């Protein structure tokens, strides 16, 4: 267990470092823009052009931050370097400009980039394509993460990364503004709001990396459960085709699961996870997930919350429960928020809690 803990600690440090680097980059970018707008940077012409490649880095750092915070990573480290190729190309192509003297740089800048219009066009194209691509790619990873955590957690509040989803959409909108708006002050006002958004939510983001490590946790399957690979479930979907779980074993796991839930009501624990439940049943999390998916036609998240709704209806129907609010009873059944409770109640009954008990 100890080595794994250090590994998760390294992940936390990496995501924090990436966020810090990104915020510093945004600060530098904002500062250079201010100095350019106030023409103070013209007093130091040798510094002109150092911000040419900075806009491209925002999309890349967003993507890498999303990779880290959702527990994903590239198999080979040099894949990360590939994402910096557009930035490197902007730096290399700007070398002729960088090699100019300060006075020559001023002439170019004061003449609207004369002699380097090809570079301006290339830069705009790269910035726009890169920004939109990484915004969409980040949104894809976040949506995938939101789906995956439902196979692991019974409560996904504060783990769905909705703030990061909004941030990715916001960054994409900024790139569209860059494409169609000529007023750089409007653009950078949006960036200021963007920075504050990142700083507040990024710093307060809770660690959620257990979501990506569940499948790799080794829980030894009891020796008395003989798993015959040639007898896998005939109705198993493709994702479970090679799990090796037999009909007999699956039935036993499901029976034990039902008995455990009936006797101990583990769903009342608002932080119960698939891994914890698998340990109680002494089975591998992957096998338990398969059994729940196939027997209940639900993922772990919906399965646990459906049990919470059943328990809530039972409690709320008791005469002695009339002195309690519906929300307090929902919390007793394992829910963490009113919105989550209302959502699952409507999904399971087709009605709101108030309408259900009126009928």
C-alpha cells in the first residue's frame, strides 16, 4: 500500500505544478499585454515578440491539466512533447524577428508587422486551431471521466469536474472571440475572469484520483470460486467478454450482495465506493461491477442510489417520520445534496418527492 500512496501523492503534486505553471503563464501574458497596450514595452524593444507563442500554450496546459486531474496519462512521456510542437514552431519561425535589433523591431511593430504578415497569419491559424482542438479534447476527457466515476462512486458530488467543463467551454469561446473581435481589451478582460475562475476552483479542487486506480487494485478472489474462462456469461456484453466470470459465480456474488445490502444497509454510507463494497464481499471490483451491470442493468452509482430511494420511501412512509423533513430523511439514506436526491427520486418514481407523497 505504501508505494501506491506515494504514487498518488506524486499525482497531486503534478496537477498542482501544472496549475501553478499555467497561472504564472497567464500572469506573464496579461502583464505583457498591459505593457504593450500602454506602449511601455516599446521602451524595451529587445523584449518585443517574447509573447508570440504564449497563446498556444493555454490550450495545451488546459489539456494536460485535465489529463492529470482525471487520472489519465500518456503511455510514453514523449507524447507530451508532441503537444508542444506548435509552440516550438512559433518560436523557430520567429527567429528572424528575434535576431533583429531593437530599432528594427520597433519599425516592424510600428508598421503593423510589415515583412512578417505571413507569420501573423500562421500564428492566428495555429492559435485558433490549437485552442478549439484542446477545448474540445478536454471536454471529451471530462465527459469520459464523469461516466467512469459512476462505476466507482455512489456519490459523485464535487467529483464531476463541472467547473473544469465550464472552463474548457470558456476557453473555446475566448478563441472564437479572438477570431472575430478586433478589440484586444475585450479579449483580455475575458482572460482575467478566466484566470480568477481557474485560481479559485483549481486551488479548491478535491483529490479524486481513486477513480482511475480502482481497476488496478488487486483484491484476491476467494480460492473456492473456481473461475472457468470457457464458461463466461453468454449474455455478457463485449466489455466483459474476457472477464472469466461464470454464471454460477455471478449468481453467488449477486446473492451475497443482496443479502449484505438487506442486512447492513451499506448504501446509507454516503461515501461507499465499489472498492469498499468489493472488499466486504471478498471479490474483485471488476467482477462486482460486472454483476451489478448485468443483474441490475445499472452502473454502481445508479444501483446504490436506487437503494437509497427505496429506503427513503420506506422511512418517509412511517408515521413517526412525519416530524422530520424529507431532506433530512434523504440525508439519513446516504444522499449528500438536495439536487442529487431530487434527480434520483424523479428517475426512480417519475415524480417529485412532494407529488409522490400527495398521491
